[in-house]
C-alpha cells in the first residue's frame, strides 16, 4: 500500500480545472453527468481510504474487539505513520458519516414537508400557491406524493404567457432529468471530501443550464426563457423563499441569461482532446481512474495482510 493509500484524498484536485471549464465549454447535460460521476467515484475512494486507515488505527486502541493479529507490526507497516494517521482517521471518518447523514436526512425531510404542504391543493402536475411572495420550484416525487411544479401567484403575476410557458418548461426539465439526484450526489461528495466542493458548485450551475436549454428547445424561444429567468430573479430578490424550495439553486443568473442570449451549445459527448477543456476532462478522468485503482489496490492489499495476520 504505502503512500498510495493516501492518493484518493488529494486526487480530487485533478478535477478542479474541468469543474471551472465545463460550465462554459461543455453541453450542460454532459457537464452535469461528467462532474457528478467524477465526484461520486472520488468521494467513495477517499472514504474507503479513511476506512482502511481507520482499521489500522482502531487495532492500536486498547480494548478494541478486533483480532490481536491486526495490531502486528506487519499490519501497521501497511499504512505509513500508522500511529498518527490511523488514529486521526477515526474522527475524520465519523465526521464524514455524520455530515453525509445530515445532508441525506435534511434532503428527504424537506421533501416530505413540501409534499405535506401540497396535500390539500387540487391534483395535477402544477400547484399554484396563493402566495404574494414570488418563487417557483420543482418538487420530486416519492412514496408520499407525485412530482409537481410549485409556483406562486406572486410570481405568475409578473410573467406574460410566453414567460410562463418557459418557467413551466424549465421546472419540468428539472423533474424529467432527475436533477435532484445529481445535486444530492455532489452534496454528499463534497461532505465526504472538501476538495470536491468546486464540483458541487459547478453541478449546481450546469444543472440549471441544462434545464434552461431544455426549456428553450421546448418553447422554441431562447430570449423568452432568458426574460423569464431574469424577471423571476429580479422580482424574487429579497423574498423569503421557503426552505423546501432549495432543491435546485438558481445559480448565477447573469451568466445563465447571457448563455441563453447566445447560440445554443454544440451537442458533443466529449470535448476535442487537444483543447484546454479536452485536456482538463482527460486529467479528471485519469485522476478518477487512478483514485479507483489506488483505493482498490490498497483495499485488496490490506485485506490480504489482515487475513495472514489473523489466526485460524
């Protein structure tokens, strides 16, 4: 194993360039899927790295229930600086587990609260709330309710017919593409490894851009979508939006509007290799592969060592 066991902790740095470049140089759908996949794999690998180090560190604690052979010198030598790293990994892994559990619990609690608030409203995919505060959001479905688009009369009153169609198309795009799953994944990944936070920020933006482009194709008018986004941002500025409206943060509105006022992005599954964004994408892919290989190698190696050190 050696120092390779620590590589998954720092390899997320290799994805920082693509996190910055993907927002403007990749198709939003491609960028969202790529960045989410990279974040998920790297988060799992770094968490496995902490777990492997914790096994060695826990074996050194007095009164632990692990086999005595797991504290042999051969096992400790598998992790460099085992006395420091092994014991430090214990609170670190606990902190990761608690942070991820809190994110997941809050996500599903907020969804239940939102679905409960809509029980008495008429059926249909669109739920109009008689609220003067202007806001709208897409509510994913689940066991307690179906997916719905929630919008207030306060927001609808500021939009014309074309802008309303753009708004509804945007929220439907969030639901049909399951953007809440991408957002939850990158949020958990950022809790597992702080180096993955730039990817979380990028995915929040690219998911919104994905919905923007889908709504522009649906209504056939990019400027109408840009006006709807701009108006919604202006009238809702300073409005106290309910906590359950945060499934998809709006992202930097000026950049989204500017992108919609320009031509539609080219539909490419992967950027050209010999470009800045292409090289950044390959660097992120290489870092992800190296992280997976390093964590798998460390896990297999430590498992073999522990098996040899454990008496029959």
